[in-house]
C-alpha cells in the first residue's frame, strides 16, 4: 500500500515516519523545496526524541520514506492520501484558517486517476470534511474516492511514542471500504490492543477539539485555584497533588503555570468556541477557558 502525506510539518513528518516504521511505503510531499532539502541533509525542523534516528532509518536505509515537491507525481498511484497542512487561527475572528486545506483538496482532485482514500489529519472544525467532499465531487466520480477523518493526538516531546503506542485511534468514515483501509494501516496496533474508535466523520472532528479543549480546561482550572490559594495562604502544590490522586480526575494537566500555549491549544480552544457560535450553541465553559488563559500572564506579572 502506498501512502502520501501532504505536508512535512510536525504531524506530517512524524506520521509519515511512523507509518514507515509500520512497514508501509510513504511519500511526504511539501511544496517548500528548501524545507525538504534540509530534511535530506538530516536537519530536522523540530526536536523530538528519536526523530533523527527514525528519519535516518527509513529515508537512508530502508528507503520506505521518500520526500517530494511534486504532488501530481506523488499521488498518481497512491492508495491513501493524508492532508496534514496547518490550520492556524485567523487573527480577528479566531476560527481555523482552512485556505491551505481547501487548496490542497483542489490539487488532489485535479490529479487523482484511480480510487483513493483522502484522510484529513489536520485539525479542522466539524463540517470541514463535508466541504472537502463537495470539492472533490465537482471534479471526480463518486467511485473514485472516499473521505475520512483521522485526528492526531501527538504531544510535543513524546510524539513518536504517542503514534506508535497511542491511547486510542479515532477514524471517522462513511464507507466500509474506507474503514477497512484505515484499519489496515493501523493493524500493527492491534497487537498492543489499542482501542480503534470507528465513528462518523463529524464525530471524529469534534473528538479532537473536545479533547484539546478539555485538557486546556484542566490547566485553566488549576491556575484559577492557584490564584485563590495565594489569597488565603493555601499550598497549591498539595491541592493539585491531592486532586490528582483521585482516579476520576487524574494528575495530568493539573500543574500550575503561566497558562497553556504551544501550537495547538490556543487555536483549537478558540476555534471550538467559534464553532459553537456558528451553530448557535452556548460554549460558555470553553469561552471562559480562553479568556482566563489570556488573563493568566497578566495575573502573574502583577
């Protein structure tokens, strides 16, 4: 089976290498030639434990990973194409900027010659996959493709481990054929009895945002409790430790700090809140989490 990853950023590169580790032939495509040339010189764009060794193993030794700047040539005989391009926040509105996703979709539609499964691994708001399907339907026959959602749950610093030994794999599909293809890709995980959650595409899209927003909520919650502890003379470290010992709560993401940051949580929480407004559904907790996180650095500065 031939896999194509469109995008060699954090998600695309790590996912591509891990699928190569599973034994598949993978091509990572990026329009930025300078970026792929750096990779060919073993200059990793990000730091992840084990990334350099895994790249050396599958690009130079097993040859299971290829790099390309030619999307048309790369997807010609592809069985599965993953979209892993970035979806940053739009500055004023706060929702996800999907220009790159739709641009890549149009390029895929122009170059597919046989049946191909198009998988959205980029973090996108609910309903995006439906729009992608409509774009494809304008240029392709319905029997030429399927669309699926396969959100990633990679944490910085443990991304390779998260992919190879995940807590769960979520696949959102509309056909048995698409489900079978994706389950075949993740077959090595059956040996470790990894839960494979098969659901609708819309459900898979929401699972990603709901997961990140809930973790962000835990961070914001403990920071607000820390503010109260400072006022009354309580020890926040003891509070978070005691809370974390409750199995229903868990200790992860209960560490006091300047708030959540990084490339995912801020944009995903904002986009989730905007999605609620779009569908006229109150997301008051999510909105409060975002506002509180913006206030946190100011509180620390005081």
